[in-house]
C-alpha cells in the first residue's frame, strides 16, 4: 500500500449503512427517500466535490437501485456488497410537530472485510458501528486506518436497534479512542451516558484521543471540545425546519470538508487538527452548522451542493484541499 499523496486531491472513505427512509409526505402518505447516516455523509461530501467512496450493503431490488443511483448522482463511488436478505434495508420515519424524526428499522448488517483503500479520511458511524456481525468489520477498518488517515466518528444512538445499552456503549468508547474527529448529538450522549452532562462526556472523550469532539444541540448550536480541554461555543443557525432527517449527517460531511480545506488529512492529519487555531476550528464548525441548516430547510436528507453552501457563506467558500 502506497499511502496518500499530500499534493493529490483528498480521498474520503465512508463505511456504513445505506437504506431507504420511508417518510410521510404532506398528506401523510409514505414516500421512499434514499438515506442512511453514513450514506448521507458520503452524499454531503460528494456534493462538495470531494472524492468519496462508500462501502455498504444494498439489496438486489428496486430500492437498492434507487439508492445507488441517488449516491452516484452526487458523485459518490459505491462499493456495495449484497445484503443477506436480498432486500435493501429500510427505516420507517415518524415526524413530530416540530419535524424531529424517529426511526423504526428493518435491516441486517453482515458486512464482510472492508477493502484496504488508500484514503486521507475514514468516516464511520451510526448503526454500522454497533450492529453485529458487520460492526466488527467496521472496527477493524478503523484500527487499520488509525494513524494513516484522519478517522471521523458519528456515534448515532439507535435504541430501537440496540436496546441493551452496555454493548453499544463499550463499542463506541473503543471507537472514540481511535478517532480524531467525533461529531455527536446531545441526544445521543444522553442515551449513551444518561448520568453525565453531555459536554462533560465530550471532554472525557477529547482526553482519550480525538483532537476534536463536537456536540450538536439542534437549533441551539454546538459545543466544541478540543483535545486540550478548551470548550468553544457555536450559536445555532435560525431556519424554518421542514424535518431533521440527515441534519447531523450533513453536519459531519460539511465539517470534514472544511477540515480538509485546513489541511487535516492523511498521516499528519491528527497533528494538523490539534495545531489549528481556535478561530479556524470555530469557522469549520460554523460552516458545518450552516450546511446542516440548509438540509433541514427541505424534506428528507438533502445536503447542500458546493454552490449553495458558498452562497450561504456569503461567497466566502474556500477551495478544496
């Protein structure tokens, strides 16, 4: 394996589930929307013109074809094995009065070994990190890339899939120690560690290895915890919410894009991240919050394209790293 070249376009590898969100439309009728947290992160990066590959599972059915077409339309290279059931996984979405989403899943995750791809960033998260047997393959991919690529983790809590907290908590803690960038919502932290303040948990995590832990709070903004313990605050972005599907995933994708612009990539990425001044970290997280706000302003997971994000930033978008 040759390792990534610093003067080459950054390469991102995402590992995790791709599925169909079954979301009620304005009349209450169910409608299929391609999704899955890692797939949404890949879409966000693809729309920002990043070289991104998604390792996932898809069924040999109409829904699988629709998910693949959706990914490829946003520039994502799809590396998909077959599902054990032959069906593409689904998540039935329920929206409350504020547009907040909850999910009822029908999926299996029997991922085999992850290809040993050259990459500058590896992103993992959500169900793929905790649901056996595929979770073990995800962990091995993280171990393999640790120190070679920047490792990004988004540990979505999914109680409907893993109602027993002990196993997922232990696996998330193991992955956190191997990660460089962690994005986690305050709701996820409340489920993972209900007896601890979310920012206190994030601070403990930041001391265990990551250079950056970002705790998102929906419309209330985000707390940013750096490896040395400094806590920075990013305000929320006012927006009319259509629904929250894909909001955190868009945040993760845009954050990684912004960090790549700052040189956070490859074997030296962890050191580069820790060396960033606070203003650069705040700028990257603020950009991620703006990207997530664009997503929640429209139904389903629909991250911004590069031109949309640049326009929202007032024409101050940065070039790619």
